[in-house]
């Protein structure tokens, strides 16, 4: 009898299953293998001179979307370019069979302090076989928007930016890169394995497994990323070839007993430094202020009532302000006495 995980491969979304890599190229992970990919990594960004420039965090967890189980990814990079803060936040969701559901990329380039770059990946509500990418760039008050769409047949081999993190964790756990593995993306095409190397972390020499990722672009020169993973899939190092900075793991993950899941320490939520959360907070704040102002304009008696109360309060200067307020507003209520 087929398991639910295998049966779901026959669904209408099979073409976009996992990373669109099927069969002999990359098999769907078993539930136990997928569970091993659910953890958090935290690295620091260090310059060639050893200066701490920021941090890079990526976490995966099991969650729910529209009352259905899914895998949730959150990755965030924070740093500075020419002393101007910059960062990128990636969030993504995949269904029970790792069918792609949604992904969002939000970035703040260093040169424009008031700038934001956003990419939103989702399926069309009317045509589920069409993937839509909304792209927008904001600098000060100028907003540039664009939108493109692709049919699933044109996306065979797609590895999205969010899927890339989960893919590399699986490859690191398997310690094997499928031969002639070629992927497509909107800016990605090729991934090749690096030789196993040794790294020193906390004074201990450990074996790491490397994956090299070449990102091709129509308008710019290709960029190469090299990521090294520990035997358990934890990210140990991440660097862009030619860049003066490197992201490194400072502390080895604690060893866990086999078969026993121990919760990882929670990463403090500093929402002020999260680009997306701060943006939502400011939008909600302005929305509430506008709503309150509209309500006060519709009810001018509120200001008059409060003004009269404060004026009377300052004239009387009572010791018990609460009792004074109770007696002052008592006539505005019905069927209420001082003894209740």
C-alpha cells in the first residue's frame, strides 16, 4: 500500500513537486530525512580583517498554511555596504509533498537607505498551473513595479532561492551530488559539488561537505557561491567568490541523542531590525492613526466631553481621581447609583 507521501506525487501539481527534480536526478526525501532538515542555523558575517559586519540566519520548521501542513523557511541576512545598512529576507512555504506554495524576497540595498526590493512568487488563483512573480523596487517615493508569469511546463528543473536552502541541506545529508544535475531558475542554472574539506570551529577540526552554486544573469557577470555543511546538514560556511566577507559558524551545534528531538534555542525576535516586520508595523500604525482620526472627526462630542472633564478635574484637584471620574460620568449612564 502506498504511503500518503508517495500518493501525493500523482497529484496535478506533480510537475512542480519538490524542486522540479524527479526520479533518477533527485528522489523525494522520506519523512525521517525531511525531519533532519528542520533546524536553525546562525552565522556571523566577517570581513577579511576579522570585523563583525552582521549575521546570516536560516531556519526551517513544520507549520500550517490554509489548515494544511507545510514546510516553512525563513532566511535573513543583515550587514552593511559602505557603512549603509542592508539586508535580505526570504520566506517560503512547501506542501506535504514539497510542492511549491509561495515565496517572498524582500531586500534593502545599501546605497538607498529608504529603498526596498520585493519579489513575490505565487500561483494564479484562476490558473493553478501558472506561476506569477510580482517584482517591485521602492526608493524614497518612487516605485517601480513589474510582473511576469510562467507555465509549469516552462519551469522544469526550477530551484527557487528558498528551495535552494532545503536542497543543499538534503545534498549535504546525503553527501552526494547527482551526476549531471542541472537546474533552472530566473537567475540560476548550475550547481556542482566541491571536494570535502576540513574546517576549524571552536578549536575543533571537522569535516565539511561543499556545494558550489553559480548564478547566471543576463545583464551581469556570473556570481559563484560556496557553501560548506557539517555531517548533520548544518551550514558551516557561506561565501561569495570574490567578496571580501565570509559567513562562518562560530559554535558547533550541540550533539543530540539519536531518535530524540530536542528543541533548539529560540532566536530572539528583534522586529525593529526585520525589514518586513518593521514595514508591516509602520503600515499598521498609520492605518490605526487614520482610523482613530476618522472616528474623532465623526464624533466631535468626544473632544468636548474629555475637555470638560479635564477642566473640572483641574479645578477640583481631588485626591481620589478614580472616584471623582466615577461620579462625574455617572449621569451619562442609566440605571446606575453610587451604591452599585
